[in-house]
C-alpha cells in the first residue's frame, strides 16, 4: 500500500470512530424518527445536496437537527456507512430505496452503482419493476436496458406475477411493442386472459371489503 492510500485509510478510520463516539459531530440527521449524528464536512464531501445546504446561508447552516422527510432510515444508514467506511452493501431488496435516497442527496456515484447492480441482477422476475422504477426516476439507460431485456425474454417475464399487477394502459403498451420476442400469438392471448382474471378477482375482493366495512 502506498503512502497516499495509507493516509486516506487512516483518515477514514478516524472519522468512522469519531462518528461512532459522536466526537465533534455537529449535525444530527433524522429519518423516520431515528437520529444519525454526523459531521457536516463529511456530508458535504459526498453530497452536493448537503454542501449547498451548509454553505449557502440556508436556515440549516445553523440548525443542529435536520429532518429528512423523504429518506427511509435504513437507506440513510447505508449511505452514511458508505460515506464513513466506503462500504455499500447493495442487495435486490434495498437497492431501490438507496437509489431514491442517493438521487435526492445528489450522490451520483452511489446512484450509478445502484443502476449497475440492478442491471447485473436483472431477470424475468424483476425486469418489469425495474423498468417502471427507472422510468419514473429518470434513469434512462437503466430503463432502456430493462425494456430490451423485457422484449427479449417476454415469454419468461409473463410467467411471473409481476405482469398481472400492471395497469391496463401499461399492459397495452407492452403488448404492442415492436421489440417483443414472441413466436406465437397464443402467448399474448394467454397473458391478457390471465390479467383479466386477476383484475376480476381484485375487483371482487374490493367489493366484498367495501360491503363488509359499510
């Protein structure tokens, strides 16, 4: 290990210890009622969102406690662990939450790593969810990749329950796409019939619940 790398590791290790002992922490982030004592300089180094907040004369410049209303506590904890320890434990279960949090905090490196994780772990069971998630978040490259994957693996995708949860206009757009890799029209008909049956059951359950609660 060269001198520069060793120097950086020493700094990172000391910052982590100072955070754990709350030594010289000068701000407390609050998410879902959970408090996270931190150092403004560390937050500012990794997040342009915090850098602007702490340096542009906003009220938060002198506020000890900052509430992050749109950030889940578990996602914030993982992002802070990344800032202080360089570890980012991404899983299929947490990656979308971390994506949203990193997007809001303008942490582009983390946002990119989340997209890479979703790309590398895409399969027939999750590509639809990834596609709509990426599209809604404005992650165009990820959305395009998911759309291509969906078209190439349409038969396998339609065997999963995810397709049954689509809205009517979403399913219609999907089935009329030129990218679909379908050799038999019966496949499309089967998807439509399954979707209709699923919607019928959902409507019946909704009517029953409404009746029982009235």
